[in-house]
C-alpha cells in the first residue's frame, strides 16, 4: 500500500468529496452513465416476455450470468460513479484505464453474487422440485423474503455497509492500492461492501420477479436513494416499502401494481431462455 496522489480532495465527510470529483471527471461519469443506459436498453430487450412473477426461472447459467452482469452495470454504475470519479482524481496513475479497472473489480464481485444466486436457485430446485411454485410455497417464501429484507434494512450490519458506500473518501484512504491490480482490488472491496448493503434488496428482486424491468427499476431506485441521500431514515423508508410489499404479497397479491402472478408456462419460458442463449 502507498499513499494516493498529493492533490487532496476537498475537505468534508460523506459524499461531498466524491460529488466534487464528479465535476472534474465528467468524461468518466458520462461514460459510466452511458454504459448504464445501454445496459437498461439491452436488459429490457432481453427480458421481453420473460417475467413470470416471483421466483421466475433463471434459464441456463450462461444466459443468466450474461443478463445479470449487464443488469448490475445498469443498476449500479450510476451510484458507483462518484466513487470511481474520486478514485480517478486521487490516483497518481493518470491512465484512463485505472478507474475502469476499479469499476471492473466492483462489477466482478457482483458477478460472483450472481453465480451464488444461480447456485442457490439450482440447489433449491434440485432438492425440492416445485417448492417455489406459486401454488406451492412460492408465494409465502416470497412474502417472507420481503419481510426479512425489510428487517435487514434496520440492522447494524446494514448501517456499517451503507456507511462505507456513503463515505467514499474514507473507504479509498483506508484501502488504497497502487497500480491497475490495486485499482481492481479496491473496486472489488467496494463491491463487497455494496453487496453487504444491497443483498436483501436483490433477494427482494428475485421474490418479486427478477426478469421484470419494473421491479428492477424500483430496486435500482431504492439503492440509488440510499447511497446518495445522507439521511439514516432513508433506510427506514426502504424497510417500510419492503414490508408493505411483503404483507400485500401474502394477503392480497392482486393489489400490487406491476406484479405478475405466475402461471403454468414455466417450461415454455425456460425454452425461450435457452433459445436466447444459443
């Protein structure tokens, strides 16, 4: 480990130094937002006709991982852009590849989270068959998942992880590594804190319909607000939203706008996904 560049960012806590860096790294921020926009467009195209509501089938591993990585870029790049901009301003290495390596490390960790989610889904399906079918336990497990996610929003662990995401200067100074490999490692570490902060929201996305662009947008919006609004009670608001959705899913799913109630066309949907990956 060695010190970052001598040109220090402005004093101040929270997001202030990162937002200041955004103004001096507009090209990098514009690139990340452009990649996110392309990700939204591509994901929406891939998801057409795929939403089967809670616990939608994930398709083949290759297809799911590809869609997942693009989804994470679309959902996360806007909120990680200030941290990447601050890193770019602080690093001694002025190569434009350094902040892109940082972002790649961040995305790599989220790709790993997707692999884990797929493995869990395959394990549950292989052990219990149609356990997560809507007419089985799926509805109740989905509602319970949302309620658990709401509770997590109020825990000390959520506070710790969210604080890391909201204080990019402190994170960068505390984990600084030089070089491209250092940039990748720092991005991966930042991604790990982000996974710790957002895993419950991502679990909620699976519970509502991971192939739904509507629920993807809702979760992305909640993540962005939590990371950029420096107010502790924002997480309380997220908890309230998740709790309300969980209770409605249990007692009155038809009252949830945008929720697809799963039908009996799961095999047809899996066939479509398999064709899309070929």
